[in-house]
């Protein structure tokens, strides 16, 4: 019998009762994000195996006390049992915490803070901890003040153009500041006006002077492994300028086909323009600008990869991206991208992406959430392929294999990719280093699986 739910950012299964610290890590991960529940007595695939009934009462008492004693700030979980036919499971449930970050007392905040990454619990890095602290203080990510900047650092002409406004005298100027404050672009403290993160990113004359890594590195590689660079470009300036530059650059590097319909020439790109547009916009408006690393776009012979710093801002699973859910890390940036006409309905980006790929009969895109990043992989339509099918990247093939098999070995990858053992080992090692999968065992007994905990 299967459990009705699936493992996700808010649900985790354990077939057996894990060690106390493993339970606490999972509960901390839930509290630091959107809440969730740890279900004991259910296998990873959802099969209900149950907990011996004679152990239930003692287990429930012990688990609640252990979590309260081991975590800081203190966590009071809701622990209860549930009978499903002839099996009994134990559920440990918590809500999203108000006093983030939560962490293991024994390890301290820097090493004992955990978050949920899809169906896994991972240790939080410094940027994640900073974002949790901001949430606890009620700060919105893109509405924090940049105290090293002033209103003079903003391009007022660009502001006026977007808001159909005109700053002239003192009274008009103060009124305009109030409008920008309402939009989250300015903040007033001690009678001094400061631009917010969104104000700098959208309207500063030199945004990178204040947020140095807020740009996009675009690279075009020969082949599929990124060893030989054909062309590069750094897209800087405001986020509006970055989008225009990156979008134009990508379109200029991929293949086009032409057909003549009467007196009109019809041009079509190998990847739907709307798919490229939506993925680049998503990478810009939803990324975490607390991370000291730029966004990246990499073009290979078989795919385009768009890399965005920061994890999903909400309890999303990568298999639910088409459902239209949206969680805004940067509400001001999203709002003004819509006002400028660059975004459609909130939550529609991934829906448009997948629908456009199906319409053009291309291999389905893949979205991967790693530790501190989200990467979208867009397969390209091959130019020398049988029946026009697109090439799937090695990384994507291995990940797809791991959705069907819990663990794989090197020889499985050799057969899957049709490559030598050293090439398969290199591909697997690269994915291990990127945090996508983990290695189990050594020597001939080495196996690989999706990264968990």
C-alpha cells in the first residue's frame, strides 16, 4: 500500500526510525522554510511499512523531547500516530518558524542550520542563513536599503519614463519620493532617503557599483562539455538592460530557419523565442541577490543552460512547475517587470516554457535545483540528427535514469551514454561535485544516487 503523498520540500518519508540528529535536521529544515512533516514508517517510494505498535507511545514522547532539547530556538512539534489499515505510522509535523534561523544547538548557527532542498535536507550556506534572518526580521529581499547609495545614484529620467512622472521642484520631488517608496524602490530612515536593492538593480546609473555580482555571464562553447569557448559576453547595467542584452545575445548565437509564404519570409529559431525569454526573465527576477555570484547562460551544441543563484523561494517541486504556483522573493522587481510589459501573469513562466517545447515537438526542458542555485536546461534542436530529434545532455540523461532507478553504477552510465568507462566516471564525478548526485561506497562497489541529506 502506498502513502497518498509524495516526498517534497514539505514531506519526508523514513522507513525506520532514524537517529535523533537526523530527525532534528529534517525538522529544522521544515521550520526554516514552509513547515512540513516527517513521516516514520513509510519507505522512500511511498510504501507503508509501519512502526511496531509496542514502540509507538515511547517513540512519540522521546521524539518530541529530543527536538525541543536539541534545537534553537526551541521547536515544539506536533507528534501523532495514524493507522492505515493494519499499519501504524508516526508523523512529526511543524509549521514554518517565526524566529529563523533554527539550528542544532550542538553545532551552532554556522554549521547547524538546515533547509529543505526539494525532497532533501541540506546544510544552509552563509547566504541562506542571511536570507532566513531577513525573513525573521520581516524584510523583503529586494526592499532592503542600500546605505552606501543615495537618490542621486538613480537615473531619474528612467524612473520618470516608467512611471510617467516628472520631477521638478521640491514639492514634486518629495511627492515622487513617496511614490517610489510605495513601490519599494526607496526607503526613508532618519529623514534620509536610500535606494533599496530593487531601486539600485532597476534604476541605478551603475548598479554593479553597489551590488557587484548583479550581472549575467553569457558563454558559447564548442561541443557539449564546455572546454572550448567560442564567444563570451558580460551583460551589465540595470536588470532591464541585462534582459535585453542577454536575450538578444542568445538569439544571435542559435540557429534559425526560413520559409517563404507568399511575399512574406517566416523566420523560426531552433528553440521557441518565448521559451528563451521566459527562462531568462525568471532567472533575473527570482534569483537571490544576496549571493555573491552572477547569473550564467551557457550555450552548448546540444543545449542551453541558464544558471540562477539561490534556491526556489517557495515550497516548489520541480515536477510541479507547470501548475502555475508562484512565490516571489523579489516582489518589487516582479511588479516593475510586469509594469514594463516584460512579464505576463505571475506563475506563467514555466507553463509557457513547457507548452512551447511541446508545441514545437522538442525534447522536454529540465529544471534542476542544487545547493544554492537553480539551473534550467533547454535542449536544442540538432542540425545533424535523425528525424530532427534534439540531443539530450549527458547530465539530463543520467538524472532521468535516476528517476527510474534508486541507485546506478558506472556500467549503467556506460550503456546509457554509449561511452567508455573513464568518460562515464568523469560525467558522474562532475555531477557529484555540482551537488546533483552523491557517491556511495568505494572501488568496484561504487554506486550513485540522487543527493539526499
